[in-house]
């Protein structure tokens, strides 16, 4: 019963924050979606042309990775910013100022967590997945935790604490997010933008919104775990 009530509360808090997120950042979200979608289709086209000539287009593959990374960073900054503003009943602040403030720390901590995750992956795949899940909250610690920002907390250790005990739900959410990414790649192959613009944009936009919601849900889980940890201390 307690678990059911917690899930209802979690989805309720996600739902009430999702609409203000769209409203306060509609222009940025539209720009992010259209820009990333167009670039992903462009690089996919280059990869298909290379396959037709039985060659590999490494720059196009790297380009797709850069686009995905750009989208990840933008959502990692945007979602905590807008959700925290909603929670605090604060006016919408500058996304660019928020990004400039936290980007260096986010890059450093992401590289730290990536290095450790890769080392654990060398022990076989499962330990790497375990560490990846434990470090899932690292970006949120960087941008949302004042104790970390004062230099009094290690982001990786704190993320590990927060993720302890909820590994299975986080794994399921990760599978959903990676599944959405794989489905998106499949749809890009099936509906090239230049040949099928309406199906390409419509399907991409639906998946983008679902991914956006899943990321808001993940940040709400982070906030809930922080409250739980504080309550026990």
C-alpha cells in the first residue's frame, strides 16, 4: 500500500510539473527538437549513402553521437531548472545562465562517473550496468544540490547513496529510455525527413515528448530520494 501511494504521488508530482515545463520553455524545446531531429536525419542519410557504396562514414556516426550528447546536456540542465522553479513558485530564469554556471562541473563529474563505469564494465557487462545505475543521479546532484555546490559533497558517492535500494525501478526506466532511443533510430531509418516529412516529424515529436516526461520522472525520483535520505539522517 505504501509503495502504491508513493508511486501515485510520484506520477502526480511529475504530471503537475510537466505542463509548466512545456509552457515556460516551449521555444527552447521546439528549437531543441527541430534542430536535433534535422541533424539526426542528416547524419542518418550520410550513413545510408556510405552503406550504398560499401564504406563507413565515421564523421556521420560521430555527428549522431554529438547530437545525442547535446540533447542530453540540454535536458539535464532544462528539466531541473524548470521543475525547481515550479516547486519554489519562482519566475522562469535564464537557461543559458544556468547552463554556464553548471556545465564545467557537469562535464567533470560525468567524465569521472564514465571512467569508473567503463572500468567496472571491463569486469563484464553487468558490473558496468550496476555502476551506471548507481551514478544515474550524478547530473542532478551537480545542478540541484547546494551542498555539492558548496564543495562539501562528492557527487558520485551521494548518487550512489540515493540509488541504493531502487536499482530495479531505475533499471526499468533506463530500459524505457534506451528503448525510446532505439525506436527513434528505427523510425529515422523508416521515415527519412526529406521523403516523409509529416510521419518523420510526428513520430519524432511524440517520442521526444515521452522521453521528456521520463526525464522529468527521473528528476522527481531524485528529489524523492533526497527527501527520504534527509528524513532518515
